[in-house]
């Protein structure tokens, strides 16, 4: 029986539009920094993608800085003037936590994820009052939004968010791996992410990944088309069907964030005592690709920091798995998955009795 890929939050399959754009870009001989015809052709491919990204995320093309991914883009937190302290949302991705200051009380930057990769929970963007971002009792000069999981799945516009910075990664919506972008509000002065020849408007030196960037632009354009056509509404119904089938037979299952606003494709649930990594391995053998925690922490057997931050105990946090659907996920795949999970859950309960 064919495998079912249910790990879209880790990475999405490359879209046909992205493949076509990358194949075409492979025939571009020139360096985008060269002034001859070949160089200008490569530069045009980069600028076309910059325009595609800007339209998709609601920003100006000049605010799009291509990087090797969202993790690299997060380095901007160490490049702001005066090296201000950074406070980080408790459930944020590890790429933000890596820049957290020891003393968050004196921080002037707040970094957060808009949609959580493990749970799908969508956070509220802080309010800006008298020129400062208000988070609880603290005020911050800058706001950085990690919108990696949100782009193409829920409406978002950098302009209306008011944020100063945002992070994007192409492979989450069907682009190639290893390319992303920092969205940096025009007028904010930062040191370059990398030093060298002054590429990307002086923000990130190094010859641009023309092939990857071309795929990035095509993928984000296609992803926004899916969103506008309402394709994720069908996915949300499949996700709800999955959860209903599980809770009907395994009433002790804990669904994380079920009553919160979530991404339409994400189900995170735990059967306390049944290790998440054990479930992932058993389901993999049964033909299903799912995750326990963030893919960036794969191979590390540890309790989910995200679920701990949400108040779950260690037993529950270590027992959770994430099932994340895509636009092409089928009813048959969901039916087969729930049958497989419930069968293995019954065996787990029998052993635990």
C-alpha cells in the first residue's frame, strides 16, 4: 500500500511550478552581479522572485532579503543597532530561542512565531502603543515575526502586521530546501547578515542562489493561489475528521490547542505514557510519515519545550505527535492513518494495563 506523507509542517513536497522555475534557472549561465547580458538575465530571475515574494507577503520588494533559510534570517536579531537584548516567546522555534538574551527584562526586541510548528496554534500579534510593542507589562522597540508556518496557509500581510522583521522558508510551502528570506522593514538599519561583496542590497553578501530563489518565487505564488481558492478549508475538514475518529475510540487522548485558533492542517495529540518517538517509528513502519515535535530537533529524544511552555507535564509532552496535512492529502489517507493509529493505541493500552 502506498505511503501517506503527513508531515507538511516539516517540509512540503516541491511544487511542479517550483520545479519548472528551477529547471529554467539552471540554464541561466551568468552571475547576477555581472553587468553583461548573461548576468542581467540571472539578475532578472532573482528580481522576479523578489517581486513574487513581496506580493505574497504584502511588503515592498526592497524589504525582501534572500537568505539560506529562516534560521539564517533570524541572525538579524544579532545585527540590530546597539546589539539590543532579545526576549523570545515561550513557544517560539529554536532558531529564535538561540538568540534569546540572558536578561529578557531589559530587552528591546521581541521575537515570536505567528503559527507554531508543533501545535499549529496561531498567536495574536502584539499591539503597538505610543510607538512601542506591548507584550504583557513589557514594551519593545522591535517586533520580529516567524511566519514560516503561516505563509500560504492563513492570510498574512507584513504591512498590516506592523512588524519590523519577518522570517520565511521556501520549503514549507513547496519551494526548495535551503532558501528563505528576511523581510526587513524599510528604514531599519542593521549590520549585514554576512560580510563580503555587498549582495542583497548590502544585507547579505554571497552570490545569490539563483536556482533556489527562482523556485522560491514560483512556489510562494502557487501557495497563495491555493489559499485564495480555499483549498485549505478542505484540509481543515480532513484534520477535524481525523481528530473526531481518534477521540471517538481513544477518549483519553489529549488534543493540544484544539480550542484555540490553529493552522487548518495541524493536529497535535498525546496518549500519555506512549512515547511520541515510539509512535513515529511504529507509524513509519505502517506507511505513515508523521513527527514528534519540530523537525529541526529530529534525532533528539527530548521533551517538547513548546508543550512544556504551554503547561503540559513531561509525560504528556513526551507522548505527543504531530500530524500535518497538505493540499493533496486524501480522505483515504486519513482513514487509513486513524485505523493504524487506533490499532496501535489499543495494543499500547493492553500492554499498559
